[in-house]
C-alpha cells in the first residue's frame, strides 16, 4: 500500500478511521444478499459503499469474477432495493455507465500499478440522496468534480475516449 500512498499519510488516515471504529462495520457478504437481507437492519443514516469487481479484464484481477448479467443484476438490485445513501465505484466501462443511466457520476483518469503500470478510467456512481460537495482541496477530486456530469454524458464521453 505504501507504494501508492506516502506512509505518513496512510498512518494519519488509519488513525482517523480508528477514531470512528465503533461506527464502522466491514463485512464480506455477497452484495445482493447484503442489500436484500441485511441493509434493513442498519441505522437509517448508514452510508453504503459498493465496490463490485471490475467489468473490463476481470480475469487479471479476480479469481471469482462477474459476468455481464451479474453486473446488470447487481445494478438493478442497488438501484431498486438499496434504500440508504450509497456510492458504487467501478472501472469506467461504457456498459457499466449504461447500467446506471440517470445517476450522478464522475468519471476520472487513474494510473493502475498492479503488476504493471497502465492508465484507465474509474467512475463513482451516486444514489440520488447523496449530496456531492461543489469543490475539494484534493486536486484529483477537484478535477473530477469539475467534470461531474449525468451518467448519459459519461457514457458518451467514455465511448469517445
């Protein structure tokens, strides 16, 4: 981890997270099972972060990967049954952007360093209830916020890229 982030910065982040440890739960449930059977038991103010397997080139990253229909089914479950504030992160694949048409997103460039360095795009997709700040002191977030667009435009931009 310290190859991507300065060690001191990581230490500060972990310490800050540790101050909230009683309010954080980490699970390893299947995403659909979690959404359909466990979310209702969480406090109303819970914020859900979903990080499904990447859509493009999954065999390079995962032993158990999703097929296209798995991604589509999960997108439907998230959008129809996840009744809390949520954010989903994915690689910026056009097919994924199309599954979340009409949602607030931001698409940004990212340099990956798993085994070999290469550039790609990632996307954050937000539930309607999530308020996105107008600016950020982090330059990469600020750049993404400036490009904040509806998913339909993100899908078109990704096709053009």
